[in-house]
């Protein structure tokens, strides 16, 4: 009997794998935006029309890229591949499903498609599967070379290119093919996962007459830019002059950036080039060979022209090469270089343009308080640069704001929100003024006399009836309170944490600090396994956090209860850490909470209970429902400000929790509060994102390549 069972088992094993899947041994390489075929076929050949064919990745067996079963493509599919995937012959000679071909066709490739794809085929008594690796590449833009003559006779050349994937290499060579050492190279990565590269080098005519900058991928694909420096390295006899002070102008207006040759010289036969940000080859305006050329930075097309700097100017014949810009934008704020060159001479200077925008008139909204005061909110939008806000009484006396917050929209304009609480003894007429450093301002006023008096009787009526009850119950309440203290050993709540006030809830501060400076306060942060929520998983090194595979989030609200705490406690000093919110090839995280929490606090599903006064301070990314703080009122940020890498600076002693966009080296906002007792880092990865939340080990601060490079005094790193 036993021998019969063994024979049957052997037969089952032999029939369970009666065919095998064959795929190419090497990765398949394809460009972003193209169409690719991932080959897969059955060996020995077998008609696959009656089989199940499943393509999936990342162990997402039940969420396939494509599923063919019962003779047709099924509707069960990973959403990003809907209308992009199909079965296709792997070659013109293939007979398709009838001839064992189960290859996958993917269209409109994105960087997120870079992954391993598993080809799984199963029949009634057999199955087999293999993986195909897909590598995505993107060939970037042609390098743009920009020269800048140096005082020592050399030329500092900048090379920029964007739109590459994966991270490209950059090389410098002379016209003789000799390698030139770069002065420095930096890479940056955009929201589209593409890489931009910036490199620079300083050369003289003894090094090369023509310089080449090549940007390449490991596949061997490259793009090259060249620059002849012979005409650039020459005597500097042209003197170009510009005003010493910045030129200030409003958004939407027209401005003249003065620039002239001294002593006056006819400029009609000269090259006049206006450019910015080292974009020598992509100018704002180029005049050459007696006319305006069509080579131009796209954003300045139909907005720039040469003009007279004054009514007395003789124009080009008199050496006036001033630039006129129309329909000014916030993005025009910055430096513009005026470059003039002749056959054997050149000169250049920079003009600084400061853009301002006068926002809307402040809107004041009152809200009566139970203590007889009025809480007044003041809002205004459409300002640039970031405005100041002041509160004054009808007597001109300054009133302290309860708090002020700034936010920045996609148009780069600032909105401001401030609030204060006043009584009739403080003022009868309250003024809120929003102003720029230039002195321009807009003012809003509110008379609170009628607002306070209309509600003033309510509290006294309530007090009259309450006193009778409180007089009877006061003694009993006091006894019970003291008795509970004695039993629990707890101190009164007022001793544990002072009540939060509006004036310290939240404010955005002007932060003149770099990420490198912040990293001087870097600490290693790990997740505390002991307090981990059961529906969360964490890596062995306690750095990578995500919701569990089996967790099924129900409801539309954010899962506030899915929190993890840092193992480190802080009760003084400054502490900084960084969190990655993007992990290739997955899309960026949409749902997360990052901040700090008072040690020992319990997390609840109720968002209204997670406030600074309760010992919670955090920033929340809630997918389509917004990007906001947990303060009351919350500060709502533009979704476009969601960072790929978030920096957090806890300044315990000053009572500040600051958030930074590390990738863009920008300060997002600062929450001001009073911390008491120990606080610990707070993390919540949300639910449903493919990308995990990753706590990083901050690199040690070091001097960047550019800051240590004296040849680029006007450059800034893209990294």
C-alpha cells in the first residue's frame, strides 16, 4: 500500500510542473515614455489560451499588472497599469498565445515602472513562474555651458543638464581629448524622480581652446555641449555700469534695468546679452549682428526688450543697453547680468531686481469670549515678499498678537493670519496692519464696543446660577480632589503642562539657516518596538515604518491611531532628524504624520484630542484632504509644498518645533509652544501608500564642493 502512495505522489509531482517558463537572462532596458515588451514563453511550446497568465510585481499576487484567465483579460489590475498593459507577441515570428507566447507589453513607461515583473502561468495540474527585470532610463537635455571670465585670465565654465535617469555621470575634456578635472559637481532630484546635474571647471587657453562637457548614462548614452573660450579670454577694456542699489517694482508692472557703457560708445555693432543664474546660453535677451536674436529663455519671450534708461538717453548709439521687462512675476525676483562684448573686449555687471506684491486689505473677524474679551482674527493674502503684521489700539498703542502664521501658495505669494484677544479696557477700535519692508501697507479696523456689550450679560447670568450650585458642591469637590491626589500620587494638571495660549500656538519664523547647519544638531532616531501599534511593521534596524500588509483601513478619515514613538526622549537642548518620504520606484507618500509627543501620551482615533494643549505637536499630510498642522486653528499649507525629505528641528528650550524641506533647502513652518516633561519623536505612516516612512542617518556636516570652490562666488548648489 505504501509503495502505491509513493508512486501516486511521484506522478503528481511530475505533472505539477509539466512545463517551464523561460525569460531573458538580462534586464530589459527602455526609455521613459516608450513602449516595451517583457518576453516570456512556455517551454516546451503549448497553447496558452486555456491557461491562467498572471503578471505581477512586489509580491502583489492579488493585485496584478495583468491577469488573463478563462480566455480573456480580467478587470482585476494594479491601478497604475490600467490601459497601459496587454499581452503581445515577443517577436514578429511568434504565434501568440497559441504558440506559447505570454509576453507583456507596457506603454507610456514611467520611472516608477523600474522593477522586477513576475510571469506566472498555471494550468489545471501545473504551474511555473520567472522574473523579468525592467530597467528604466531617461536621456536628459543637452548640456548648457555658461562662461564667466575670472580676474586671473581663466574662464570659469558652468555645465547644466536636467531630465536624466538614473543618476548620470559628467566628464570634461579639451579639444585634444584630454580630461579636465571638474571644480565640483552636484546632483539634485525633482518630484518626477529625474536627476539634474551641475558641474563647473576653470580653464585657461593653455588648457584648451574648446571645452566639452559630456553627461552620460552607464548604458553609454550621452549628450555633449561645447564652448570655444578663445574669444572670451581677452582684454577687458569695456566698462559696464549699473545702479548700485536694487531696482524695486510690483508684480504685473513694467520695469527698466539700467545698464550703460562708460565712456559712451556706440553699441550697435556689439553683442548685448542679458542673462541670469549662469544661463549664459539661455539668455533673457540677446542682441547681436544688429538685431534681437531668437535665442531666449522661454519665460521672457514677448516680455523683454532693449530700452532707454532715461528720456535723455541716446539709446544704443550712446552706449545705453538697458533692459525692459513687462508683466513682472514673483519669479523675476533676483539678479540679472548685463554682458557686453566686442571683437577684443567685454564687460559685465549685475543688476538686482526686487519684486513686491501688495496684498488684499486685511479682513478682521471677531469672536466673543466667555471672559468678556473678543478674539479677533486678521487675514490677508497676495503679498510678496513675506509681510509683517502689527496690531494697534485707537490710541496708537501696540497690541501683542496672540499668534501669527504665514503660508505660501503655488503662485509664490504669501498669505498671513494673525489673531489677538482684547477687551474694552485695551481698546475700542482695533487696527490690523499688514506691511512690506518698503513701507507699503494695508490696514483693517474693527470697533469692538458693540460686540463686547452685546454678549456681556450672558456670563453674569450664568455665573449667578452657577454660584449657588458651586457653593454647595465646592467643599465636597475639594475633598474628593485631594483624596484622589493622595491615592494616585499625581500632581495637578497645571503643574504638569501649562495651558497653551494662542500667542504661542503657531508661527512661521524667518529662518536664516542651512540644512548643513541643522545637521550639527543631528541625533540618531529609532522606533520604540515596545510601544509599536499592532497594525504597524518596522524593520530590524527600527528605521523603516509602514502599515501591516493585513491592515484594512475602513472609513475616510486619517488613521490617527497608527502611531509609533521614537525610542529617544528629550527634555532640553536642540535635536534634529530627517525622514525620507520617497522610496524609488514607488510614488511619494501621500499620508503621514511627523512631529513630537509628550512621553507617555496615548494615541486616540479622535483628531480633536490630538492638540498641542494635550501634548501633541505635528505636521500631517492627509492625501487629497490637505497638508496641515494639528494646531487650533490648523495652519493649512499648499499640497505642492509636501517635501520628499522632511527635516525636523526640536528646540526644547525655546519651545519651537520646526519643519524643513531638505531637498529644496527650505523652511516650511515653525510651531511654537511650551514643552514640559520629556517629549519623544512621533511617526505615523498612514495607510495604503506603497512607499514606507524611512528615518535617515543624517550625514555629518561638511563643507560643500561649491562653498569650498572660490571660483564660483555667485553660484549655489542644486543639491
